[in-house]
């Protein structure tokens, strides 16, 4: 069974996807980690983010290895574990240049489909998982929340990681990313294309219960 979870940053989808995968005992694929890893490679090489050709070359030459378990996705870039390094705020500002480059998207989409084919059952999370990568998925969710709520959540996470960043910086960054990212999941907002959940006033536990309930309803599966 393939379950896709798409939506904006800070909607709670990463935590919900991890917990859902653990409940279903299937691997969890964090596709944002792949875009972030390419962005980290761009940062490390000091490449010009406006040089689209150079970015494609950097993505092509990257060795990305993903280890997907029920509660984690660990990423190795060129043989080094970068699972933590890709979360730095400095990587956030380069990621949009990577994510809006169609040739890089094509490379990563192909890789994600291969992972899906080899794992067969998985919970995959990103922006285009139900719309582009796995249009034949068994269950498709879109998680969303208000911009302020999402910025609040992301700001807390970054402060906890020791990043010195203001609420407004985080809010502006999310707002900018939304403008590019929302195109990816827009088709899922058409009637009947996905189950949309507004998590603004929900705890993670409540979100996971809602996901599990929906999956149980359509598959008759008890979790
Ligand atoms: O999910 P996360 O915030 O880690 O993703 C980082 C960035 O990678 C997103 O803002 C988005 O631009 C990009 N992304 C994407 N398609 C995906 C996953 C992530 O464009 N499937």
C-alpha cells in the first residue's frame, strides 16, 4: 500500500507521516530530504544558485542513498550522513533554487519512483507525491495549517536546534516557499483527489488518529 502526504512546511506532515508509518509498520520516505541534500551540496560547493545548468550538474553528480525505516529516513550524500546537516536554516534559502529546477525535479522523481517500486508499501511525504510521483497511490492526504501556526511550529523547532532566527524570518521564508511549492499539490485540491486536513487546531496525535481512521475505513484494516 502506498500512502502519500503532501502539503506545506510546518503543517505537521513530517511528524504525522513518521508516526503513521510506524503504526502501519511500513517505511517512511521524506522526499524533502532529497531536495535539501542537493541544496546542501550546492552550499558546500559554493555554486551560483542562479546558474541552473550548474545546479543540474551538481544534482546529477550527487550520490544520494536513502535508508527508509518506519520512523526515519536517513540520507547519505556522497558517502556522508547528512540527515542533520540538511535541516540548517542556511540550506532552506538554497532549496527553492533546487526545487524549482524542473530537470532536478525529474531526476529526484525518478529516484522516488524507484524507491517506491522496491519498497512496495510506504508512507511518502512531500509536495508532489500524490499528484506527480505516485498518482496511483492507494490513499492521498493533504495536510495544511494557517501560515502563523506553521511559522510558530517551525520557529520552535529551529530554536530547539540552537538556530538564532526570528519568528518573522521564519514566517517570510515559509511564505516565499509556499508560493513555489503549492503548485505541486494544487491538483490534489480538486474534489475527490485527496483527503485534506487542516491541522491548525489539532495535536499530532489527533492528526495521526484521523489518518489511521481514514485508512481503516477504505481498506478495512485495523491498526
Ligand atoms: O519538506 P521539507 O520542508 O523538508 O522540503 C524542503 C523543500 O523541498 C520544500 O520547501 C520544497 O521546496 C521542496 N520539496 C519539493 N518536492 C517534494 C519535497 C520537497 O519541491 N516532494
